[in-house]
């Protein structure tokens, strides 16, 4: 792929989206196989600013989703969060944590996103809490105090809102969504959980279209 040197992947996700958790290892393998592809993170906002404690019906709905993701991905899920009294499933704080990481050191932002997911889904830690997010950032190499301070600034709140707005402006309502940005265009690679081999095949097909564009090609502006 001759344009791979200039192409970048755009990953639209939410750290507390279970399918994004399942997709994480597939994307990580893609990046290992194709290190020339850069990665940009855009937070979509699955359930931002939710204020309602988790109901029993919501718990059962989540259990069903998590079981499907576990079956597809082979990843382990802890159900400890279901026992947390009054837990509010607000995805804005972990999204803001990734936005903050991106601002402080973008090279570690995807690592932090995966750390948040592992802590929440794998260990059942409440990753809506600022202290838990700062702890995760420290484990990923960020200065804990600096990260915790930046996380609560108006600038990071506004930047997170801007991510959500951009995601909506691209017409993205489901996560994970992966696109390839090349030559000023966005090309949809995957919408939903997708295996690494399939991602590679789709990127190769997109590369062929970019190198020899076809009349009426409708993959551009796909996201």
C-alpha cells in the first residue's frame, strides 16, 4: 500500500463500550502487523452524562451483551460491577480520560484506553471514578498528579464534548468504528467487531481503490 506511509486509522470508540473492549486486541494486532499506519482516537460517547443508577433490567441487558462479546473475543469479563451499589454507567469520564491522555502524550492514549477497559471489564473496577482513571494513567506512564489535574479542567471537558460532536457529524452512532484517512478522504474499514485478517483485507481493497479510483466509487466519506 503505497499511501500507507501517509494514511492514518481513525478509531471511533468509547472505553466503556463492551464491543470496543472485544475489538481492542484485533486492532492491536492490526497495528503490530501494519506499524506504518498511524492511529487517531475519537471518543464517540456511548452513554455520556448518564445520572441514573443501574437498574436490574439494565444489568440483565448488559450481561447479555457481555456474554456475546466474551464468546466472540475470548476475553474475560468480571461481573463485580453489577454488585456495586448505585453504580451509574456514565461513559463521559473515561472518554475524557482518553482525551486527556491524547492531549498530554498521544503515543500512550490507546494504551490507556485498553487499560481502562481491562480494569472495568476484566477486574470490575468502577472506571467512572476520577481516582481510578488517574491510577490507570499512572500505570501507563503518565504523571498521576498532572493527569488528575488536567482531567478536571474545562479544556478537557470541552475537548471531550468536541469529540462527541465530531463523531455525530460523521454520522457514527455505533462503536467500534474504524476508518482509514488517506488523501483527504475517509474510508470505512469496519463498523462493529471485526477480526484482524478481515481488517487487513479491507484496507488492501481500499488501497486499490485509492490507487485506481473507480467512477461512482461510494466508499469515500463513508464515515
